C-alpha cells in the first residue's frame, strides 16, 4: 500500500511495512514489531491498536503498519493484521 503525505511543504512517499509482533504487554500498554526487512524493532502503543480497531494482539502475529517518526524515534501507526 502506498500513501502520499505532504509534510512541511515536502512531498514524501511512505510505504506500509510488514513485520511480526515481537513483544506486547497489555499491562504496560506497549509493544514492539520486528520488521520483515531486518531493520530496527519498531515501538507501538496500545492507542495505535485502538485507532486501528484492534482489541487484542499476540506475540508472533503478522502485521502491516505505517512507520512514523517523533524526533529520532520510529513508531508504528495504522496497524493491521495479516492472515
């Protein structure tokens, strides 16, 4: 999937990425996705799951997500199940 984003007058193409849930703690309300491309693990918060309509997620679940940045940190948004 492809998204076209206009950020600060700079056009940027952002692609959905795929990965596997490496860790998730419902108590702590966060987790990490291991990207299929071998890049660094990506943080996600429970709020992103809720925005995507996901109520429950398990370790090793295959997902698709949109990477976003805040400062130098990368996190996952628009998380969707694969399979």
